C-alpha cells in the first residue's frame, strides 16, 4: 500500500509514492507547461501503468495548483508548500533547523525549531533567483541548464553581478560578458548574486542555524549550493529527494489524515483518467471583492471550486478544501 503526494507548481508537477515506512518508492518529475490539469493527468497515467488503484491508500496535494489536483484525484489532505517542505525535511532529518527552497517561480526560507515552523518568508514577485531566470540565462549563454553548477565551480575570477532584479542582473551579465569575462566566471558571479539576494531579502533578521537543507529544483545547481556555503560559512545539505520534497511532505500528511479517518481514503482511483476535465472561471459580483472564481468540471459535472474568498462556491462541493 502506498501514499501519494502531488505538488503542482507553475513550472513542474511532482508526484511521489511512499510505502508504509514512508520510504520513497516512486518519484515523478514533469513540466507543468502552463497546463496543471494536463500535467496531473500525465502523472496519473504513469502511476496507473505501474500500480493498481487499490494500492493507493491516500493522497495529499500541495503547490500553487493543489486545489486543482485535489479536485481531480480526490485528496485526503491539501496543504501549502511551507508546511509540506517542512514536514518532509523534518522527517528526513529531525535536526534540520533551516530550509532554503528555490523553485521555478518562487523561493522561500523556513525556520524550524524542534521540528516546528517558527518563522518563514516567501518571495513570489521578483524573478531573480528562481529556476526560470536561471533557465533563461543558461539558454542565452548557450549552456545546458544541468551544466551551470559544474561550470560555476571552475571559475577562477570573482565577478560581482547585480542580483536584486532579473532585468538588472541580465544587463550586468551582458556588460561583464562584453568586458571579456569567461562563461565560468559569469555563471559563478550569477550564483553568488542569487544566493546573496536570497539571504538579504528572505533571510534578513532570521537566525540561520544548521543543519541547513537546500530544496527545490535549483538545489541541483552546485554553484548556488557553494555560494550559500561561502556566504553563510556553514555546510548546506542537498537531500536525496530535493526536487520533490513538497510531494514527500504531502504524502506524509496524507498517511496521517487517512489514519485519523479510520483508514478510509477519498482517492477516486485511476478511473478519473477516463473523464474529460476542464476549468471555467467567472467574476463574482456579489460583493466588493469581485473574486475570480474557478470551477473544475469532470464530464460536465462540477467536482471542485476555489478562489472565492468567502467560500460561497466552495461550500457547494463535496471536495474538502483545507489549507
């Protein structure tokens, strides 16, 4: 029997399966490509080809698309990314005190004390320091994204890049490139700038204690890991399942939710793959909030709803939307 965790983000959709001992037995990493519904379906197809519906004991969802994933699959628990990343890190190592997480479109720092979140900060506005920005710079420099970190470690000259804004950072890189700096030095300077920006914005006023975990897709970049270590003068650990820690946390919480519910799960099974699912949205004018309400339909039957602040439309569905 397995517990499924689904993390739907703007860049990637991650799915893991944990066994009863909470060991990762399956890890799926897909590009969302602007279509969270389709990416969830693609991930479910991969799981269906290896497992039977009866083997899935519970489902948890997280990420910016957690409501959509929950409506499609029938989730037992829905939690935000801060909670799931913290749960996964604490389960992996109870001594973790700081989590640095950088994803495709956002970044966050989570402070843990005795396994409990005591503080956190999240940046969803600026593009500088995110995976998408790194992808863009790698493409512009003609470098494979997977090679960025290795090249940064080969740098011999320190180059200071402006890192507070993606536009300024890119302009500065172009300027330094025209001065004749090597790609290795430019990439190392960019890694330093991103780490410096992260710590000055999200880490400001926070006591960053070790053990320190570096999570999210950007943790694959050895250059940024080294930049964090140079700036903090502490070891930064990249856990084995760094790309999918949000999903791991969601699966752990799903196990807890199912056990509290007497072993019963809300998972709909893989028959959901035979349904046609789509989203519709409208602006509610019943109050000054003017919420843009999103409805999820499966075979023209409404299975979920979110984005209404008052809960008026959410309460008309059977899906449990708890954040």
